[in-house]
C-alpha cells in the first residue's frame, strides 16, 4: 500500500486548479504564459440589488490564479468554456505611463485546452488612468 500516496499525488496533479491545487501565477512579462483553470464564467455586469447577472452585458471570466478578463461584447469562446477548464494565459500587452498603483489594462490571450479555442481580452473594463 506504499504506492497509494504516489498514485494519489499523481491524481491530484491532474485535477483542475479550481479545487485548490496548482495554478501558475499570472505572467508579468509580455510574451510569457502560465497554466491555470477557469474558476468562474459570467456576464460583465451583475444587478447590484439582486446579485444576478445582467444578460447581454458582455462576458467575464475568472481564473484560479486570480486573473480576470472582461468584454463589453458576448464572447462565444468564453460561453463554450466551462468552470474547471485548464487554460494557458499569456500576457500580450501592458499599458504605459500609468498612475502609480493603477495596473488596469493588461491584455491577455487565453487558450482553453479543452475546447482548443482562444480569446484576447483586457483584465479590466477601463485602462489605467480611466474611469
């Protein structure tokens, strides 16, 4: 029965990161990528009084490593993705001349390893220095 811990460890590595296991941190350099998993898929907006999604308000996706992408448009590739899907997320661009501490506006390209589809979106509705 000594092999059981090794088998359990290998099984744990195969599980999606949304279950508290491994998620690479978000890439910080343009052209670098990391592996993570989708932890939430939703609309861009939620009704403040009910907390319910606002249909037709766009797409949003959150990742197990804390990453987030959002669009004013409905993104079909995100709609076909599922919670728990493993993804590769790559930093495409970083805005320049931002106020200190304002890190909004990074653009990431995400590739869903299950659906084999990709999308490119920012991490915020506004770029640094914006609303």
